[in-house]
C-alpha cells in the first residue's frame, strides 16, 4: 500500500466571482522512500495541493469539496483539527518557499527547532535544545552551537533554508514537502541544498514531494513527476520517460523552455522556445474543456468542447490530452 494516496481531490476557494476549483479531480500516490515532483507555472495549484496535505488551507475561503487524502490508510479530509496538529510537523513536514517569511524573527533558530521537538516529542527544554544543535549540525551549518543562538536575520539565505530543513526533519517525518526549496538562492547553494535533501532521504528513508519550476532539479531529484496546469493534472509518470517523450503539449513546452549548454555555446543559436500566453484566470478554472487550448499549437474543436480524457501509456505514464497518442 502507498504511503500517501490522493484520490479525486477537489479544492475550492471562495472568490468575488463565486466558488472556483483551484484543484480539480487530482489523483496520485506517493510510495515510501520515493521523491515525487510537482511541476508547472505559478498559479497552477502545486502549493495549494501541498497546503491541503498539511491541513493548512486558507481559513473561511478554502475547503476540500470532495475526494480523499489517505496517509497510512487514514483519510486526512475527515481528521479533526487536533489530529491534524499531531500529524503536521511530526509525520508530514514542509519546507516553505521563503524561509525569511516562515521563520519567526523574534526567536532564535535553535528555539524554533526546539519548539517542534517539545511539541511533538515531549522533550525537556534542555534535551530539545541539545537535539536542535545536533540537527543544525546535520544540515551542515558551521559552528552549530553558536549559530543555534542566532536570529533568522543573522543568517544567509542558504543558511536559513538549511535551518528550515532542520526544523522540518526534526521529528523524522515520513513525508517531507519541499516547496521551491531553492528560491532566490544562487546555483552553488541550490546544488548544496539538493545534495543535502538526497543525503537526508538516504539516511532517514523520508519520502519527498518536491515542488519546483526547475526541470533540471526534477531530473536530478525525482523518480516520478506530476505536471500541473490550471488546477488539473496534465501529465504524470516516470521522470526519464516524460522528459524523453512527453505526451502533453504543455509538458513539451516546459521542457523546451530549458536552455541547453550546447545551444548557448554555438554561434548559430536557435531561438529559445516559450509557451505563449499565460495561465487562465481563477474564474476560468473548472470549465468543461481543455484549459490549455488557448495556448496550444495542436488545438482542435474537440479540445474546446470537452474536457480531455486520461490516457495511459506504457511504464505508468498518464496524459490528459485528446491528442496524447500523436505527441
């Protein structure tokens, strides 16, 4: 049985124009020790899916309208707030996109990591502090005893991200959600963060859900990937298989947007491809048609008149496109 199973998930947000499905009929699973990556432009529902898994949807305006989120067989959509608090940070943890806005500026890094251990592990104040120092050392921040007493503003962007990773891994969660964990970091630090995540996964067996725009990171980190577009799954399957033979035009566009070193170095450089247009407005989500149709070079009348079916291919690859076989 999979560690996490999401089945026909629909998440709705209340807007000025009415209720909009920001996640529409999403299904996937995550196995123990696996890294699954979510890919897509901003506004396609990647982070909203992560917040739903954590039980952190915006209060009053966000709700799970239908579907199931089964963690170790338990449906989290039916769990009480108290039960979700037990799971959150303990069994399922999250590295948020921007640590400077996620870390509390008036508490030291050590205090914030220790708080997680006291809340979920029942450690004493001193034991939690000692373990926090060990975690800071584990994520390769130099001088862990000294840095534990630093405030977030005293650390670099890369060090703050490492502190967030230490906090997320404090209770040895079964699932770690990494939401754009290398945003605004330079390429050297990005590589270090990904190396750290790989090493920690190998040591702890933690499953990882990686949310990113970076196809290079997906190829390096994940076994399977889900391409999201306008709140829907566009394509799902093994990373190598999708990169070598994407079945959805949107996936093909995302892959073609990545510059290749050979092309950059040659004198006769081809023009870098870009996906035309933008993600549709939230008010257009949920329409009974292909929401990528206005941006697609392969669009037909059929695409504009009905929602594309899910088509399966060899190796577990799935694409929601009328013309997937021809791609």
